C-alpha cells in the first residue's frame, strides 16, 4: 500500500465509498484485498467517517460479489472518467 500514488489512493477511497462497487473490483484493479482496503480507509479517513463507512458497508450485498443478485446493475461514479488520468486522449 505504501507504493500507491495519490491519484490511485483517491480512486480506491472513492470506489470504497461507492455502494455499487464491490471490493472484488478494487482488488482486481489495484491488487488490494478487502482487509487491505479497510486498513487503507482507517488510515486515511477521520475516525467518525471511517466508523460510518464501516457501518454502511458491513454485510452490504452490493459490496460483495458473492452476495449481490443479478438485478444489481453496474454503477459508477458520475465523475469517474472526468479525472485527468481517466480522460481519453
């Protein structure tokens, strides 16, 4: 985790906050397991924000591919492709 660039760190936090982005997507894109994402969030959020995030994602079906049903569509953040590193050139 120490070798993450600020842009990657910001994106991981954004993906972790998104209700429809499963932890498996973060692992596939950045190589961080759910436990590593939790540690990253704990280290980078204020204590109250971390507590609210953990309460929200604990057991949430949309954050775990094995728990989510097929009716859950694929979502993404409205600003996902607006950051400079994601713009198509």
